[in-house]
C-alpha cells in the first residue's frame, strides 16, 4: 500500500450576489505539504450562476477561477505569488474574502496521490 500523506482542501464557492449569500461550489483547492503540492480543479455551472443572478458576469467569474488556477500553477502565471512555495500560495488562496469567488473552510484528509484526490473531490463535491 502506498504511503498516505495529510492533505488539506477547500471548496471554491461562487457567490453571485454577495449581499444575498447564496452560493454554489465551482472548484476545489488541494494542498499536500509532504508532496509540495498545491492544485485546483474548477467547473463553472453557468446554469446555476445565471439562476442565482441572471445578470451575472459569466466571463468575470471564469476569469476569477482562472486566476486561482494560475496561482496554484506557480511561476509567471502566479503573478506576485510566483516566488512563493506551495503552502504559502494555498494559504493566500484560502484566506477569507468577500468577492464573487470565495474559499470555503479548510478540511483535512489522507491521500497517496494529491492530484488524483483533487479530481475525486471535484467529482464528489462540485460536479
């Protein structure tokens, strides 16, 4: 059996109208310190978005999700976080914020493959 490591994850929630507080899951962030891994998988359900706010900026929400993907990827795509390690990028991404794309609470688990875990959580909690 492969060695399992502790990982942390948080859902990315889309809150089309912050003042109403309605939201739905649109992605999952995963961090595994032992593997120096931070990853994200996103899926924007435009039907849900427009059901909660018919005037929602779909392209803006997609851009916000792509920005999270860029920070996770590191390098040039991470902008100011380009030189930060995986843990620091994860902590920055899960910091509370009052925007259309917000992180949920951080949870923990055990995994032998954080990348596969990211996909599993996307299928289970987002799609």
